[in-house]
C-alpha cells in the first residue's frame, strides 16, 4: 500500500509524527508532501527534527497568502505530485487550508482520500477551519474520527458508512513526549521563575487576532492576570500586534517565540494553567491534567469541558477567576484514546483499501 500524507501547518507535523512512525514498522510506502504553508524554522523544521519525522519527499513551498491564494497555490501544485505518485490513499490531516487543497486535488484525480481528525465541529461558520473540515469530510472516502462525539457528528451528516473511530493521534505523540521530558525544567523567558506559578498562553486564531478591538481586549485580559503569563507568540499574532502598534510585553505578559514541541510540553506540564484558543493545546492540557481556559465561545474538544478541565471564556468575562479556579476533580476518562491511534489509522487504511 502506498499512502501520501499532505501536511503544511504546525499541528499537522505533530499529527504526522506518530503516523510516520506507525508506517515505518510496516512494508507500506509512505510519501510525505509538505505544502509550505508554515515555513519558519520554529513553525516547521524543529518539529521534523525533534519528533524524528522523515524529511518531506516533496516540498511545495507555497508560503503565506489570503485563504484563496494559499489554498489555490497548493491545489495548483498538487496535481503533478499526485499524478507522479498515484498513491492508494491520500491522507489529509485536521482543518487547515493545506487539508482542503490536498483533498480537492485528490478527489478531482479520483484518488481515495482519508481524513484524519474527521468529524470535529465548532458549528461556527465564521471559522476558516470549520469550512475546511466540513468540506473535507464530505469529499473524503474514509473518515478517521478521533472521538465518539466526532463519530456522532459524521453520522448526523449522513457520513456514518465512511467513518471509523481510531482515537486521537495527538494523544500518541503527547504521551511519548510527556514521558521523554518528565522532570525537565521548563524553558521560560527572562523574568519568569519556574519556582513560582505561571500560566502558559497561546493566541493565534483569526477570530482573536484579526479584529483590532478583540485583539486589544484579549491582550488587556492576559496582561491583567494575577500571575506571570508566558505567551508563546505565533507569527500571526506578532505580525498583527506590530501592524496595530500593540505592545505585547505589558503587565503580566511575557511574550516569547513559539517553542519546539518537547519544550512546549514541558512548559505546559509545569504551568499552573493554560490559556489558549488552540484546539491542540486544550487537549494537551487535559492529557497533562493542567487546567485550561479557552478564549473562544465554543470548542471542538467538548470532552475537556464536560470533564471540568477546560472552561470557555469567549466573552472575556471572568478570565482571572477562571485561571485561578480550584483544580478539577481527577478523572481516568480517556475520550481521546490510549495512545495507539496511529496504529489504528494504518489498520483502517489497510482494511478499507479498494473497498
Ligand atoms: C493555520 C491554520 C490553523 C492552525 C494554525 C496552526 C488555516 C486556515 N489555519 O493558521 O487552523 O490552527 O495554522 O498554527 O489553515 N506566518 C509566518 N511564518 C510561518 C507561518 C505563518 O510568519 O511559518 C505568518 C504569516 O504572516 C501568515 C500568518 O502567520 O500570513 C498566518 O499563517 P497561516 O498559515 O495563513 O495561518 P495560521 O494562522 O498559522
């Protein structure tokens, strides 16, 4: 079996790591295509190095652009790649512009598409990721769902027959890296002591960064929190803040460059709490049993909220109370699987080959 993975953005490299490892133990051929959506070393190369992902076989180098420009550039470049490789499966990940473009190119060439992390829904049609995941799910031939809730969403949209519950591959990689960095001191920016409680924050969603009033309100909230806030500043946030003349180094806020994955996991594990709008980090916080406060009005990872480890503060009220709330009740619940999702992905691709 020949499988061609299409990745391009930071969270996709994390998801690719356990999948590439699972393929390495088989006789299957795994081709990696990097679209180039993310290109800074801290957004791309360090993930391949730290997570021991094989170098991409193909690099499209599309870079940044508006949604149409970026998606279109990937789409235009993919035809030749798929024509050359003619894989048995095109495997797409998550909900970025790279996901949608990879899917469209494959279905137009009548190549079977499998969507990893299928069935997640925010039901917020203003999110670019929501369009990407809905369109991808409806175009794909095999829907690899991470959770029972995702399976239900797909069934509600008439897609049950194409759906397989495999668990969440981010759990696989998180558990591996968590164990590898156990006991490692977090790398914190100057002025933040690991001996004192601190919060780990990330903000990068369009809904929080694109509107000036909203972004200023988010920064004001974070800067007023009652303990140091280590802000891992995504390039989108840095670019927006610079354009607006908005100072990120203010009050409790300690902005610093995005961290490589192992350092990020170590920093999250040692923190008093996480404040984020990232989907992956909400779940990583839960898996590390670190309380999370999410600056969005909804989440795709509803289990984190239902189990008490995540609270939504999309309206930005009561954020200080949320980050200092008592620790939630311990739980053995494993809604994201037990860390063997990548193996199940390979098994599902084998089972449905030619089906
Ligand atoms: C993308 C995904 C989002 C995902 C996120 C993870 C889409 C629609 N969004 O958002 O779902 O959660 O990746 O990080 O696909 N930039 C750099 N260097 C880079 C990459 C980006 O400077 O290596 C800057 C550029 O100014 C660029 C901006 O960040 O315009 C946004 O990058 P883009 O890939 O368009 O979207 P993300 O916000 O990263």
